[in-house]
């Protein structure tokens, strides 16, 4: 029913996209690895912007970087089970990583995917060393109404991309999906229905610390406040002795909703104009206690 509302979007590169995209759970197992669309590692949790409704909850998360060793370990283990078409370095803002070129090199030299991409708000792109461009196949740059990227920076990025044969994808982010809920949804069957039609569960696969997640929301909600670990149970541990490609397939096709879905509107979320959180609102949201039932920090609210 929700799929009928899909619209066609033409991006800055003239490419056509369907939004929201269709959900496709027809995963194929080939040579012992599950073929998937993409895999992300969020190598920085924080960001230099504070967008309201940030899907990664970055404005609320503490400063954090993945180490090169951690990324290397995660990619080595993930490549035993998964064969994504593209691997993405994501954040937060990944260009805040002090060793971003090393992280890109590790990804490029791993066996994880034939294509390495980076997703950024682009603000720091002009400061990046050539090495970063050398190790990437593509960069997706989110374009927000505010702050607008200077034309000079866009021109510089296009020049660098042409020089290093990197594909640039410009992504209009003037509208955001309002995914966070005010409180934990009590109706388990509704949560389950939302999960089972949510396109993000197929397109937002993430690895962190040896665990694979079908949706990036769970590990970020865990960082935000799930001290009892229930959001991390949303993932599939690749370091467990029981881990297998068949187990991964079963996990990817599961019908049982994630704990994170109880705090999320998923693919049913409404759209709202992009806005940056004013400092006072951000301070207020950050200051809220884990047990308060209001604000974006609501994923920390445990089951009643
Ligand atoms: S730029 Fe991206 S990661 Fe940063 S706050 Fe905005 S949506 Fe979140
Ligand atoms: S409903 Fe939310 S938490 Fe659940 S899979 Fe979709 S986006 Fe992720």
C-alpha cells in the first residue's frame, strides 16, 4: 500500500530514482556469500552539522572514531559472509576522521566489495588529501539548504573527481524523513508490519564491532542509551561460532521486528523540510535523562 506512494526523483546527475524504493528480500547465496546491495561502516559517530531527524542520531552521540584496526577486522570477517555491490564509509561525518585516507585504503584493499564509496556533507571535501580520492570509486554528497555548499567547493570537488575518476553523486536533502517516535510503540503487530515493509532494512546494512545489522538505527540507538544491550541484540554476530551464510540469510529475511523499530516510523515516516537544530534545542535534547519520555533521545526509554 505504502509502495503506491512512490515518486520518481531526478537527481543533479540526471539519474532517475524511485522514492521510497521497493523492498527486495530476494537475497542470493553465491560461493558461500550472501549477495547484497551495500554495506556501511559508520567510522565516525559525530558530525559537524546538527540536522534535526538525522537518521544516525549524530547530533546526540558522543565524539567517536573507529580505529583502522577495527575497520580492517570488521571487513575481513564481513567478507566471509557477505558480497555487497558497494561498501560505503559513512558517519556522522566521515571526513572528520583523522585517518580518513587510511580508512579508505583499508576498504579498497579489502575483499569486501568491488566498489568503495564515501557519504559526506561535503563541507570538508576541499581539505582532503589526494590519497583519499585515490582509494575511492564514488562519493555521495548530501546537499542541504543550509549550510549551502559554496559553488567554488562544488567546482573543486568536480575537478578532483574528474582527475581521480571518482563518480560524484549529489543527493538533494532538502526534505528529511521524520523517523523518530515520541515513545516506544506498544502495538507489537504494528511494529512488525512497519518492519516487514521497511525498505531501509535492505538498503542500510551496517557492520560494527563484529556484528552485522540489517538497519543502522539499532547500533546508534544502542550508543545513545541502551545500556542493557537490547538494541545490539538486533544484530547478527559474525564472531559467534554459530555464524554462517545460511544464518545470515535467515537473519536478513526475518519477520520479527528489531527492537529499534519500536522507536521508529521506518519507511512509513512523513517528510519534513530539512532544518538544523538550534543550539538551545540541541542542548535540551542532549541534556535529557535516559528515562525521560520526550525528545529525540527517546530510544533510551526501555519497555514499560
Ligand atoms: S550531515 Fe548527515 S550525519 Fe551530519 S547531522 Fe546531518 S544528517 Fe546527520
Ligand atoms: S522501522 Fe526503523 S529501525 Fe526498523 S528497519 Fe526500518 S528504519 Fe530500521
